C-alpha cells in the first residue's frame, strides 16, 4: 500500500514529490541530532552547576 502511494504521487507530480520528502526527512534528522546535542549539553551544565553548589561555602 505504501509503495503504491509513492508511485502514484511520483507519477502524478513528478520527481518534486521525492525531493520534498527527502528534504523533510533530512530536516527531521538534523532536528534529532540537534536535540541530542542540546540534551547532552543540558546534562553537562546541570552537573557543573551541582559541583559548583557543593563547593560553595554555606553561610
């Protein structure tokens, strides 16, 4: 069913359909990679903040 839909879209609208889906897929991959890096950075910053808080003198 899925491949039939793709063939129908390509037959009706040409290779532009494939280009649009490819670009959307690449954008999604880049978004996932960016989110992964931001999540790792957030974890590192949280750890740094925790270490700083532990080492500060309490008044």
